[in-house]
C-alpha cells in the first residue's frame, strides 16, 4: 500500500491557444492534458520517487486512459482509481486574459469524478498510509465529502497525518454543508497549505495572525502559506516563522504550480531535510511547473529540481 495518498477529481484540461480567446466564439484549444488538483499533487509525489496512490474515478474513455497511464508511468498506484462505464471523465476548459487572469468551464459535478464513494475507502487501502492529502477543490459532491471524511478517520486511527490545501471558492463557504465539511477537516488537519489570503477567508478573521491563532487552537501543527512567485511562508505552533523566497522564471502556464509546491513539501516531509530545504525544493517545484504548458507537464523529479536550483541560484526573489 502507498504511504502518501490523496482523494478527489481526475480530469482532462483544454487550454485556449491564444490569450484573450473567449469561450463564446470558435477558437483553438490545446489538449487534452491530464489534470485535476489531487491528480497533479500525487503525480508530483510519484515523480519524486515516493510511495503514493489515489482514490478517484474516471470514465471508460480515452480521457480516463490518458490520466491513468500518466499517473502509473510517474509511479502512482492507480489501483483505487475506478474506471466507470456509466460516466465520462471530467473536463476543464481554460482561457487566459491578457493580464494572466483565467476563466474556467468545468464538467465535474456530472462526471465520473463525482462518483467517488465511501465504499472505495477500506481498511486495507489505508493500512500503510502515513499522510493523506485533502484538497478543497474535491469537496463539490456529498459522496466525495463523505468518502474524504471516512479516509481521514481511517488515517488518523492508524496514527497517520492529514495535510489540507483549502483552495476553496468564497461562494462555497456560504453553503452550510460545505462549511461543516471544512470545519471537520480543519479540526483533524496536521499540515495546512493555504494560498495567500485564504486563511482569513476560511476562518473569517480580520488578520492572518488571528487566523493562524485559530487553526493552531484547532490542532494544526504547521501552516505553509503559498505565495505564488514570491515563494512560501512557514508557521508552526511554537511561533516559528520562516520566509522562503521564490524563483524568478518566465511563466507559461500557472495551473498546477501550487499543487506541485504542496506535493514536494509533503513528499519530503519524512526525509532528513531541514524545513528551509523542504521549502526550497517546494518553491523550485512550483517555479519549474509554471514554465511548462499543461497542468501536469511540469511535475519534476528530484534530479530535475536539484538542477533547477543550481541553475537558478541567482534568480531567487
């Protein structure tokens, strides 16, 4: 069984070939690219040579085959990614504006990825899991929420850790069921990986420090705030604070960079590395990811990260 597991959506992504290309007019799209935030996360873990696997569902179609083959090639155990003949693999279309902001159109709630069920989560499937990574993007279906909660209970009962990347839309926080699910996960989270500003939104506090105080009160041990091109910021319960600057690179496609950052930090969690070293590798993984077109195309091996860090030593912000 796998030591690092995740659960959630597996999908394909199509990217508009030209910036400023609208969705309401014909245009060319690049893809399909394997995607889905949890899938990108676990692919990066696999690329680093770590034992890893995923709970998910895809359709019995070419898009599902594309994802399963990519994940398997990169070292991910795909035993628990079901292939369904009554649903199609999820999809996302993305177009970039001139200012680099993005618009998405998703087919997720009616796709195979919404049919992850608690029955997929068994004692045997979690027997060796040391870290379960949960993504807020996956909490779009009551079945997936129930399966996620079951997986969390199983991992915690075995003495494992839970890492959580909230990545949640503001409008979803107004749904009582979503708020309840987030609160449940937060109370069992050991390592929290929010993006900049997300803690305040998630906790409803006036300042980030107030939000940090609250999550540490709930039992979180570490918070690593993802700052995009600016790097990352580490906090722990003891009050330790580490700023880790990012690398300067030319951005091609930012989708998946935060997932690669989080995956690298989590994958190296049990290694004999300092927090500063783990953050440096995580920043390198995020920076390298944005230089490639396609959300999973920039996932890096350890050798590639070492080479990147050596080549970009002078390019740290």
